[in-house]
C-alpha cells in the first residue's frame, strides 16, 4: 500500500515507517522537526543520541531496505499538505503529526496555543486533503486514553450505550480532558467523527496509553536507526523517568500519592496495532475507536516494579513522593476496555518480559548522558515555574 506517516521523525513515527517499509509498503514520512526545536527550548534531549531524519532515511536505504521517502514541511500549511497528498496518493495515512506532551501544553499561554493550533489545525488540513484528493483513503489517527479522563464508571471503546427517559442511543463516550493537549485530541476526535459522517470518510482513532521501549526488529539492524528516549519532566514518560532515576541512584519521583492509574504498552505493540488497523480498515463513512494499551498500572506500583527489577541488577533504588505538579485525581477508579485490537490479533508484549533486558539495560548503557536537572518537575500546571530543589 501507499502509506503516509505524518510525524515520521518522532518517537513512534520513525519506528512505524521502518516497520511498514520492511513489510513492503510504499512509505513516505512527513515532518517539520518542530519536536527537536522544542527540546532545545526546554534544554532537554533524547537519552539515546539520534541521527537526523535525513541520515536515518539514507542509512535505511544503504542497508538494502525498501527506500523510505521524505517530505519536509508543516501540516498546518494547507498548500503543503495538498501537495503531499497529490504527489503520494496515499491509501492509508498514519497520523502522528501532533505534539504529545500534556506538560508542554500547560507551560504557558503560548504553549497552549501552539498545542491547539498544531494539533487541531493540522488535522483539519489532513481531513480536507482527504476529502478533496484521496476520499477513499483510511486515516489511522493516534489519539490518547487521556481524552476520557478518570470517570467513576468503566471506560468503553469510544462509544457508550445511554438509556434516558425510556429511550436509548449509542453516543460518544463523555470526555474529561485534563490538559490543553488532551483537549486538542478531543477536538480532533469530534472533527474526524463529524467529517466521516458528513463526507463519507473513514478513520480509526487509536486511543493510546503510555508507550515504553525503543527496541524493535528494525532498530536492531543498526545503532543509527534508533528512536528517541525521553525522560525529562516535560516530554518524558513516567516509566522512562523511573528507569533513568534507578540507573543513576536518584530517587524514583512518584507524583503525589501515586494512586493514578494509566494504561501502558510496549512500542512493538504500537507497531502491531497500527498494522492491524491498516489491514482491517474502517468502512467508508465509519469512525471507530480502539483503546490501545495492554496493561494498567498505578504509578506507585510502576515505581515499585522498577525498584524491584533494579535491585535484581544490584542497584539500590529508593522511592520518593514529590508534590504533584499536575491537575489530576491521585486516587480514582479506572477500568478501561481494550478488546477490539486483541480481537483483530494483537499479540502483546508485557512489561515483566522487557523491563530488565529492555528498558533498564538501555538506560544503564547511557547513564552518563543523564541530565539530573530534568528529573524533578520544573513547572506546576496551576502556578507556573517551580523552585528548584536544593540538591539538583
């Protein structure tokens, strides 16, 4: 198939491009490298050094693999998007072309606006390009489980059956976003659902949990094909942060009480899920939602798992509860359904299988690159900049 991967320089975009090209698809990646610029803005960088997109594309070709094509530009530029769609005529569009950080969206007014414009306007441009140029293409859009928030009832996959005053209907599941980033994803979902209904487009919304890991079949071919590993307080994920902290004998910083529950999945499962969605597309006019995660953990439970694994390596981890910079419930009910991708054939990897040999081994090999200043939260979602701890 002809497949566009939007955000192809990113943490998930680059491994997805390699994965699909390695399965003989015609892949074109699109990126404007804003993610790298935002790293410079906050003084962060990937723990694993990564090559430029151009260098990775060339290396992939030099290894004898099916070439990955590249287009450089901004998805908020409609003329650029129209040109890309006209030139490539994609049958599937894998849309990672949005920034993915809730903390970044809450840094300031400017960052909230950047988030909403990049994510919402970019997606609207894609939808109009689909309508006008490739109306039969299938949009595989990366959403987030954060759209749902933490309701006190089970979370269904996108839709819920409502009974009210003697009548029934299946309606979109209520959204309770907790950041401007998550709100941008909610706006996307509403826009995509509407145009599927109004224009007959088709889309699969993958409401993804927290992804971990960097090891894929394709990345193992050469160190220069590596994807990024973020651990800072703005772009890093909680599991990455814990692993890095354990590797350098730094306290594992649990935000608040640690009773927050989230869904998690291995990066290899993300690649499987995207492929399953492409191989089993939505019908014309259909908007469907898959909840994309494989396990649920409390964040304090995650810290305990990392500490236990680190102890087996001879490390001496300790866990520290710190003031929660986020606006979120720290203890809550959480039971999210995630059956549809499993029904399509997802064969998941589990954290217990990869924590020591995958994540902890990776951070151990790059521990000398850790910037300790990035390991405590630097911004409050309510108050702005936080004071630095004395021991930084």
